[in-house]
């Protein structure tokens, strides 16, 4: 690992020189990411290890009335594997794989499907992943409990963190990425 000073100098130099293209910018970006990972480690020392201390707050969600094209755009823009949706008083996940399978059709049909609402798309075969009540987390849950009951399975996963008083309100999301 590079030292903090080396990473900081690289980031500062990149900012001051204001070069935005080429190999130098990629090198500076890599150094900035490494610097932030180190800072995050230092800042998290002594922090209570609970879901709420590391979850992503203000998570992006989608509604059943929104078009598939919007869901696709959000997933591509943010590199999301899943997007939470609340439908019929339950939480669901729209998966990137499910969306890819649903849109793997001819051009005309793809355009038609992109214009459908999520609710319509589900009726026509879009697979949604149901999140059972026992799979929902709260912000006060200890991370050790979450990890001890988690099972390694094929593909990525996303936990939904609900408001402890209102299960219809999403307080945030948690993925294995935040746990690392």
C-alpha cells in the first residue's frame, strides 16, 4: 500500500495541475480512491459496528408506475445490481439480470418493453426478487448478526434497511461492498 503522504501529494498535484485527460488523470483518480479508502478505515475506528453506521442512506428506489426505461437508466448510470421497489405492501428488488433477460428480445419488442411500467413488465415476465419480512434489516442491528446469518450465494445481494417504526419506509440499503 502507498503511504498517506504519497497518495495525498498525488491528489493535490492532480487538483493543482488540473489535468483531466490521459494516463495522469487515471493515475490521480486511482490515488484519490486509495486515499479515501485509507481515510474511511481511519474514520471508522471506534465506530459502533451497526447496520446504521455503514448503510447507504437515502437509497434510490423505484415505484411500480415508473417505466422500465427509467429503471434501466438508473441501473446503468449508477452501476447498480439491484433497485428496491415497494409494491403491494411488500418490498421487491429489480435485478440487473432479471432486467437483462426481460429486454433480451428483438428491437421493436425491446422498445415496447422499455415503455412499460414495472408493474406491467412484471405481468409480462420481468422477474422481481421478493424480500421477505425476515430479510429486512434495521439500522440498530449489529453487523456481526447480519454477517453470521448471511449465506454466500450466486451473484450479488442487497439488504434493505427499513425504518424501525414503519416497514413501508426505506432507511437505507446495505451491500457486501459496504461491509468490506
